[in-house]
């Protein structure tokens, strides 16, 4: 017990106070947000703000925006993200970055599986306020596009965090996550609460994977060396 405590203290001392506070907020805020939204969905009561936001977005629809958001919703498709993920994993394995490859594999693959489970648990029907440009089946909560794209981007940001690409990855990745989520609202196939919940769940899952894999991987390497 004392050994574990000493290791924990040593690990925490590597980080500055503001970094620990930022990490705490980054993890627990989406946990709280998802929990709150999940509670609202379980009550099976319509959420007025959901409908109001969707109607406002639909009011600004145009052919130009149709093309833009169809592009981003396609970029968030599982059929698009999984091949990209596989390519990234293959590249990391080629570079002998096995820990990073595991982070991406479990981060994105786990998010995809978790999303399917959550959809079945909540059984929320999709909105149907107008004829959408695309056809979607299955349940609505949380948004799979939002959750999986968020998980992928968070994993990539974690991989690039100690490089000069850190800021760029955060900005570009944040924009991609936002546009994929907004595309689902623009096309009328998700409620805003679906998208926010997807972002939150994807962020939390990816952060958990990053922390666990980076903690366990060195221990496994040391064990195999003995």
C-alpha cells in the first residue's frame, strides 16, 4: 500500500497544478454532461430546446450548406473512419509505436462498440421534422458520428501532444468534431442532445483508453523482459 502511494505521489509531481486541474475538468465535465443528458432521455419527455435548435438550423438551409454538411457527415461515417483508423494503426505499427497503435485501436474501436450498446440501452427514436437528404436507421442517442469522430480526434491529439503539432491538432481536430456533429443536426437525423452526448462519451472513452494503455503498456513490457 505504501509503495502504491509513493508511486502515485511521484507520478502526480510530474505535473504542474494547472495541468492537473485542466485534466480533472476535461475528464469530469463530459462525464457530468453525459449523465445529465442520459437522465433526461430516460424520462422519455420531449426536450423543447432540441426541437427549437433543429428548426432554427433547418431555417438556414441552402444548396451550399447541403453540400458542406453532406461532406462532413460522410467524413463521420463508420465506413469512412474505420479504414482511416486501420491505416493509422498500420502506420504506427510500422514505426514500432505499439502503445500508440493500441490507443487508437481501443479508442476508436471501443467507442464504436460502446455506441452500439448505448443506443440499445436508451432506445431513442430519431427526429423526423422534415425529409432529410440522407436515410438513417437505428436509434438516435448518442450520436455515433459524434462519438466515434471525437474518440479518434482525441486519440490523435494525445499522440501529438508532445510534438510541435499539438496546437494545430487541437484546433483542426476540434473543428472537424464540431462540423461532423453539426452536420447531423443540419440533416435532421439527430437531436442536439444526441450530438452533445456523443461528444462527451467519445471524449471520456478516449481519455480513459489513453490513460489506461499508457499506464499498463510499460508494465507489460517490463514483465516480459524478466
